[in-house]
C-alpha cells in the first residue's frame, strides 16, 4: 500500500474551506455553461477545451476507478490511465479531467480517441486533469479553484517523466479573448473559463463557461436515409434533441463518416429499428425524402455545424463521433447564456431576396439546400472571387439538384440576371457573349440558376487571347493509389521549379490534383499549350510506367494522365473553392505544398467543412499567387 502524504509539504487540511470527510465512492462533474466570448477579467482563468471523454477518477487505497459524467464505470476502457493514476503519491483522491488522444500538434482528436478504443489505432489516450475534489481525507469542493489547481499541479509534478499518460491542464489568468483567438487559430475546439475563487459544484454553473470555436454539440440519432451513388450502408442520420420533454427534429448529417464507420453504425442502427417515428412532429417535405428507417432514440452523436436555419435545422452538420457517455434525455439545444458577451459574426449571410425556393435540396445525401450553397459562397467569397471574376466561365447547371440531369452553359442568354455580364469572344468566325461576373451578387445569381460547378478560362477579360496561368490536371487511372498522385504532384513541382516557375496545388474535388503556374500575359495560347505539352511529355517520357500524356482511357490502367489540355484556348478547369456536382458536395481546395502530404484525398474538403478550414488557416495556402510576375524561360523546350 502506498504511504500517506509522500508529497513533501503536502498539508491538505491547511487549505481554506477544506473539510474533513470520508472519501466518496463516486462524484458527479461540474458542467460549464455555453457563452459567446470569454472574459478578460483577472478573476477568471482559462483552460483549453478538450475534445474527448470527461472522466472522474476515484483513488481509494491502491484502487483506481474511472467514471463517465453519467456514472458509468469505464475503468477497463481506460486501463492505462487507471494504472498511471496509481502512481500519484496519495492514497485517496478524486480528480476531474478528460481522456483524449492528441495529434502531432498536441491537439485533441475525438475521432482518433474513438479509433483507439475500438482497437483501430495504437495511439493511447492521455488523461488531462484540471481539478482536484478530494484528497487524503479532505473534501476540497469549497476550496477556491485556483488553490485546488495549485495542489493538483504539485501532485502531477511528482510523477516520473516517463509517465506521459497523466497531464496537468494548465491555464492563464485573464486575457480570455486573446486566449480564445489563439485557440481557434490553432484548430482547438474552444476554451473553458472558470472563476478563480469558485467552489466545485456537481451541476451546471455559470462559474464555469465554455466558448467554442465552432458550433458543436450532441444530438440524438432518430433514423437514417437510403444511401445513393457510391455511398454504402446509409446516406444520412436523422437528428433530434429534447425540448420540454418532446423530441424535436433538427435535420440530418451525411458527412464525417469513414467506410468502416458507416458499416459499424449501420449495425447499431439496425438493432434499434422501429416502425413509428420517435418525433411527435416528424419531418415533412424535402426533409422526409429518402428516409429508410426510424430508430429508437438511444444513440447520441456529436455533431459540428455552422448554425441554425430559420426552420430550426442544422446548417452544414458534420458527424464527429458517438457519445456513449451521454444520456439522450440530457440532450437539448445549447444556447449561450443570456448574460454572456456577444461573439462576432464572421460569416456573411446570403441576401434572402437573391434566391427563390431557398430551401430546395440540391445535395440530397446531406440534405443541403440552395440557401446553404449561397451561404457557403458568402463565407468563401474573399478567397474565391479573385479566381473567377472577369473571366469567361463554363458553368455546370443542375437545376434539380446534384443527382438529377445537369448541363453545361457558357454563353449569355436573355434569361440570365443583370449581375452576370458578357465577354465578347470570337469563335468559329462569329462573336459570342461568354458568361462572366464581377462580384458576390453574380455568385449568388449562379446559385439561383442551380450552378454546382464553376469553370473559368485560364485568361482574364482584359486579354482573353493570352493566358495568365499554366494548368496541369493529374488524373489517376484505375489502380493508382492516392499517395502516388501526391508524389506525382511533387515531381511536377520540382520540374517546374527547374524551369523557373513557382507552382501551386489544389484538390480537384474529383479524382486528382491540379497544378497551377501563374505567368505574365506574354505567351500566346499556342505557346503556353506547347510548353505544357512539353513538360507533360517529359514527365511521361522519363517515367513511362507511372505517367501518360495522351488522352487514352484504354492506356491509363495503373498510370496518371498528365493532362496539359487545360492550358488551351477555350479549355477550362474547376475554380478554386468551387463545389462539384458529386455526392457529398466536394470542393476544389487550394493547399500549401506543406499540407499536401497529409491530404487524405481529392474529396477531403467539402462545402460543409471548408468554412471552418478557412477560419483556422494562419495564411492563404496560395499566398503570392496573384503577385508573381513569372514568364516562360526562353529555353523551355528543354523541359
């Protein structure tokens, strides 16, 4: 048995308001109240908000037990944490903390935590401790928070440096807004603010507040829809929450699932199928489309989203994981406390008057609407517009949604709105007016027209006969792994560097990657295309087993087609930040070269997760793209 008080200078009874008491067998957690902004007041301390499972640790004479917030014993699930806690130099203690898995940047990853518990990942969870409720015969609940934390830190500091499982959750005092901004900029979930003099209470309290970098909370799974396209298992989950004892429908979530997760979830769903909807008022109209089964409202999902519609539905939801530690009856719509500060609104709203039938579903798998597409473009406008304004455009219109008939349009007609103008271009001996736009109003007009893809020319309106960029499309054939496409992009970058051209990369939102090299408008279309063809042929000639530079589908098996034809008069390429008319609403997304090796695939980024990505970026991945003044070297024929 461990000796009592092996920590030098430990005098728990001397702490103010420490009360002699028997050790508890279990205790409930203090919960934070949602707020819009943290406080800069020096009476508040601020901690990182973790993305994991809340656990109360009870140490009693050599035995450690771990409980969820609902009182479930999860000691076996987190046996490594229990063993590590037993190394603390006390016989009796109750600690509050969160089990998390940290990524390479030290940021908690909820999906990685679930994978670890399911045996899919060897990465072990750590226990970030932030409070001490009981220690060596004394109840510390009434001891001021700051002094509880000081004692907790002393305990943690005694652990052997090899004990990397138990980690003290540090804090700053005051400076809440700056801490919050830094947390969001670094991709954290948010911050927790706590009054430094507050007691510990086993309930929700305004002495603890949580401020989230993005909207995220638990919802109850109440049903699921049919899969479509290449999707397996199911299409989307139907979600709800309780209000005044009634289950309220709040939309569906169709993104955030791996193939393995889809299969695992379907097994859980099928075990809970019921005939009748669990909602007193079930979804109607477009929201009812594709519903396959209702399920008993027993599973809780954590979901990230960007906001709420006027009809009480989630905007751009993304599934983050199941929450078996949460009771469905405790799931309510979270609203910031009325006394909390007002957070800034960082997303422009799409003008309602620009759209007719704004709730029309255009991506059925996720239930995404025309209004949500407009809101997406409002959120990315500053990033996207420089790539498409005042250029001839080829548009893919899908008036009835992604899964219905679509068609291309590039010429202006009388039916187009005034926010779209014409660029006169000679074509086949005649002059045609090509579609173009100048700003956000034009972008909203494209949404109204059912445009799901925007393909600009490689030349601007000021001189459409001379391109200002060289474009390569790396199009993998059957049997080509994604890692090979990434490697091909890096090889092409090296080749262009050798020719004096800096290049930029983006996902296609389809199958491959696009490489852009901006140039000054000096070369003709024929010269630019000849250059691109020479580079592509050179790459294929040196690596014939990996690359092909001719548009022959029959010869693409196991090879990557280096498509240089995008650099040609009248040819187009999907615009940066444009959606694609494909399942799950993927987006063609600019990346930095440093990000590329970690990219999970060409469809990793979607209409639903791009706005969050942009808020987290510290710099534009394509910084300097429009400032480069590159020209084709005179000796480029050596490429």
